[in-house]
């Protein structure tokens, strides 16, 4: 079975046996030592090439054609592990191979592949046809599935809401499941009330596109049970507590949690990992109309916990609460939820570092180790119970928006923790799902956070 691709795009890698021009990936020290072709070294000195990170110099052959290229890695290649992502943007079309790499072959190939991504769905111009040869020592299939998972997450976030509302997100969810032979079901509209998902219904009922809970099941019973839950707010106006225009501009990305767990599910299913997989996505649009939920309203959740609405713009935790409670009724061995939940997480760690919360010390260590190993950065924040008092409400069991504005990422995580009481190993990721400034391996736009590291953790879990 071929790897699933939401938007079809050619492989960034050369076909087997293709004639490829060499790229010498070098540091300034390599230049000084002359560790490559003498003619290329002379050309580099004549051109003033310094091997700065990401710099490319094309080297002519004896006939005046392009014969090879020099690519700078900087003084410390470990500082930019995916610097090879720049190659697809700098090289002329054709087949290329990297020689004398200071990076591991797998990291080199993954970085290059990530850098080939472009969101061209609405553009008439076509990207350059630049391809890289992968060394035989690299697991090319695993590189391809990781790229496909990351690209799926990016694609889903990048598509605007007029073509990625709850209906369209369900279609993408179903297509992914069907490709891998999974069972996919959905609970839509008023059926959410009949089947006891009241908070999902509450948040999404004002939209012309009915709210829904999507569920995917794949794998065999008896294998370790893994549940992935992703926030699927396809657009967030803020509800009656409406956002300002500047804060609403990127709200097509508020389904970034759903996009990320779908990308992770792709990796798991494509690799055929021995897990019993469940994926849950509450998909809604937080809109404004006469039947929108209001500040001051109180609703009972699936778990029976009552929630006072003190801000309709704190809607993501509401839909996650019902989904987490549902998953927790048959506790998995590992539960992961991902969401673009709070601005407080960005204040704490910025836009590039994924914060995560868990009480499972062993899981916390595995995640941190995997993040380092896969160059997929994350950082643990505390589930500090001293702040639990802040989510209590005088009129209901809890509030969705504590007053004061302090420790917002932590209080949001503590809110979710109320709905995960039986599952022993649970982790909550509060991700940004967007790249603000172009990186070698990622353009501005939708982005996958932590899913390559999570894939490693789950792969190791399945292997045991």
C-alpha cells in the first residue's frame, strides 16, 4: 500500500539508478583542510565561499556545465539539524546526491524532504523538480511516511476554512482511515446530544456546518491501546466574546491539534505498528448567531461535571473535555491530546517549542529523549495542582476561563485533567501549529509539532 497523501505531490527523492550530481556538504574546517575535490576547492576560494550554514555554491565542470555543488553547514552542524532543507530551494532542477556529509544520512534526507514542502494548491506556478538520492543505509520508506505525516498536518492547517470546515475535515479524516482500512464513524448535529456529547454540540451549534465527533479505529485488540485526541475548531471567531481582527486572522489553524493527530495516525498506520489505535476529533466552528452559547451559561459535560462559561473564546477545552471523557471510559495504555489551546503557552515557550503536560514521569522522560533524538523540540510544563482552585466556579463545578489571566496554559491543562481520571498515562500538548518565519525545513504556514517524537515513542512502545 502506498503512503497516504492528502495533496498529491511527487517524491522529493531520486529514482533508483538515476545519475546524480554530487553535493559536497562542508564546514569551514573542511574548507581549510581541503577535504574534497581540488578543482572544487579552488573554485570555492576564488568565489569567496565560506561554508556558512545554508550557503550554496555551484561548481562548473571542464565544459562549463554545472558539475557539482558546495553546501555550507556552518561551524556546528548540530545547531541546524535540518539545514539541508534549503537545498531544494537553491539547487537547479535535476538529481543530486550529498557526499562527505557531517550529518547522519537519515537526518540529511529527512531535512531535505521537509524543505521540499510547498503549499501550492491555489497557485498556478509549479515548484522546481529537484530530487535527492537517498543512501542505501537509510530507511527510505520510514522517511517517506514521516514526510507524509508532517505534510498532511501542514496541508490541513493551510487549507482555508471555506474548504476546511467540519464537513471537509470529516471527509479528510475518512479518506485517511479508508486508505489504511480503518473503521471511521461520526456523531453529527443533534445526535451529539442524544449520544451525550453536550459540550461539542454547545460550541459548534451556531455554525451552519453542524458540529461532529469523528472517531477512527485501527489495529488489533490485544495490542497496546493508544488514543489520540485532536482539537478540531475549524475556525474560531471567539464566539460572542469575539476576537479582534488581528487575532482572528490565523484562526483557520485552530484545528491544528486535529491536523497533528491525523499526521501522527498516518505514520502509525503506514508503519503497521502493533497497536490498537483510536483517534478522536471533535470538529466544530465557533461561530456567532442567535443560538450561540453565551458568557454565564452553565452546561453539563459528558462526564457530569458542570462548566460555567466565563469566556466563549475558551472553547477548545470544552470540546476536548467530552472527547477525553469518552476515551477515558475505556482507558487506553496511552492517551495523547493535541490542541492549539492557549496564548499563555506561547508567552511561556514561544512559537517554536511545544509544551506538554503529564503526571507520568516515565512518559515525560521518553518524550524529552525522543524530542532530542528526532530534533523535534518540546518542553514539559507542570500540572501544578496549586492552581486547581483557580478553575473552580461559585455557580458550577468548574469555569472554562479563570479570572486573572495567570498561568493560563497550566489552568487549561488542569481543566482537561478533570476529564481524564482512569487513564494512567496521559499527555496534553498545547501547540502553535504554525511557522511565523521561514526555516530551512519549513515555510511560513501550518506546521507539525512533536508528532515525529511521538511516533518514535509509540513505535518503541509497540515493539515491546
